[in-house]
């Protein structure tokens, strides 16, 4: 796996903190920093997600992928899956994630709670590289609900 991240440079007559990531699979992802009123030259223009937001989003995608795949392999009639991630970060540098909560909403026909609980646990204990990696610094908790289709 590879990725090249490039600074987009100055924009609008001042230094900007925007970046474009080009992934090994041929896709691009734009990131930007938060505006900094005290030191505008160090801030972004709020044109794209922050880099740490993309880490959180990637983790959500990784675990949701696992949950759907595990449920489908179990021959469950899963028709939708979303995961809402809320997090806390350290106050000082490096501002690592210290807490992450993931709430899954699985939609399907006759999908048992026990199957969803098992899929979520398997993702976080065995398959989701991103959440397992983030668990080195963050307390990760999960919850879920099953919605009938």
C-alpha cells in the first residue's frame, strides 16, 4: 500500500495548509487545516476535512466494511450499515485520540442482535487494522442498534 501526500501551496495570496493525497489505488483525497485567526499563515482555509478527521473516517470505513462482510458471510439479510464515531483527543501534542466511541446502526430483515454484536466484536478484536492500531492510545467503545428493513 502506498500514498503520496502533497502540499497544495499558497492560495488566495497567503500560505495555505491544504494537502492532496494520491492513493496507490488511484484515488485522491483532499485535506485542509483549521483556520488560525492568530497566525493565518499557519492555518488552513476550511476547504476540506482535517487530516485527523480522515483518520477517524477511515477507521469507521474499515470497521463498517468488516461488519457488513461478516454479516453477509453469515447469510444475514443486511441492507444497510452506518457507524457514528465520536472521539476525544489529548490536550497536548501529540494530540492522539484518547477515546473513540462507535455506534453502529445496522438495517436488515431479521438480523439478530447477537449476530451484530459478534460482527462488531470480531472487527475490533481481529480484523479492523485501523481500530486495533488506534486502540494503542485510545479507549475504544462500541454500541449498536438493529433497525428492521
